[in-house]
C-alpha cells in the first residue's frame, strides 16, 4: 500500500513538472526550462513505475501509471484554470 501511495505522489509530481515546462501552462509567469523539467518529470515517472513494479505485475503497473498520468494531465490544467478564473474579475 505504501508503494502505491509513493508511486502516486511521484507520478503526480512528475506530471506537474512536465506541465510546468509547457509554454501553455498558466501556473507560473514563465515556463520552467523545458529540457531539465521534462527530464526531471520523466525521472520521477520512471521512479513511480519502479515502485509500482514492486507490488504489481509489469502490465498492470504500466497501465496504472499511464492511466494516472492521463488523469493528472487532464485535470491539472482544468483545476488551475478554475482557481485562476475565480481570482481574476
């Protein structure tokens, strides 16, 4: 269970780093340096996959990670847009 929680946190942190490296992100004034942030995000996502492989079969671990990343990359921009739309008149 601890591996699943840690993998989720690492995958979310990695997806946020990849999002913040995008030129279309709305959280920071300027995007993070693209190459470094993307590599750091990929490293965190790889670490999440390694943790998932400790408690699930390889196919299940990969599909769990891909599903989590899909959800994170879909809902993170939405939540950020909702937060900033309430702050600006």
